[in-house]
């Protein structure tokens, strides 16, 4: 999000009610801070290898997964597509591609990584990945809605920035009510993917339902 807030990207002044990194300090500091945090994530994962004797292969798989989700195949690629879509009409298919590759890719990776590290069966990993994909896309869709309907005091940042920058968003393509319905449908699909996990997946169910009522 430090990089996302930069003037070359979303050019946001506030994040969670506080000045963004480049506003509090400067652009160079923000770029380096974002770079440092990104690389620290992989150092942290590599350091966990000592505690996973006999399961190093799973850790390597997770590191590859996170790298793909954070890089050009995921978040970075999605951000580039998002920037290229500014100021032009996009199709629903294009919009979904953008949203699935931004924060959505990281959220999907987080759920899949947990399933892998937790020793899930192939079937369980597949179901949890499906949940993560629905959750990640819904998160981006509700983010679009908040930019239209949200309050600055609750969000910790100024609303209306997507429209100002002529971003490709679900409300711009579908309208508000159809966007809300799309989010509800995706949450139902996410919950369906969790059905076989019974009470073990209750925290994930609560997170999915929260997306429909979140105000920040």
C-alpha cells in the first residue's frame, strides 16, 4: 500500500486516517520503505525453514506462491493493468482480470498458503483456494463501493478518488445496485466452498460476511 499511495500510482494523501508515507516523509523514503517491506516478507518466510524440518518443500511452494501473487503475475501486473485502464471504458471481463490480479491475488495466496502449511489434502487446498479467489475479488469490489458510498471519517481516506482518476471500477461498469448484488453472489459462492469444513472454517465465513458490511 505504500507504493500504491505514491503520486505515480493512486496519489493518495491519507491512509487509515494518517498521512501516507510519501506525505509524512518523501517519495524516496516511501519507495525504499515499500521495497524493504516486500523483501522482508521473503526473509521472514525463509527464516521459518528451521522450524519446518522435513517440510521444507511445502515452504518453497508457499514462497513461490507468494512471489507470483506479489509480482507481475499478480499484484504488480494487476496494478499495471489498472493504470492502463484509467480514462477508458473497460469490459466486465477486463475489469475482473484487473481486480483478480491486484490485492485479490495476495488474499487468494494467503488462504492457499495456509491450506498448504496446515497440511490440507489436495481437495481441501482446492476448496480453500476457491474461497480465497471469491474473497479476494469481493474485497476489491467492496473497495470500489466504498470509494462511492464511504465516509472519510470511517475509511481513513478521502472517498471519490476512483472517479476523479477515472479508474475502472465495478460501479462505473455495472452501477451501484448490480455491484452490490455481484458482491453478495460472490460471498455466497465463497461460503459454499467452505461447506465441507463445518465449524473449522467459521472464522473464514465471518470474514467473508464482513466484506458486505465493512465501512473501511
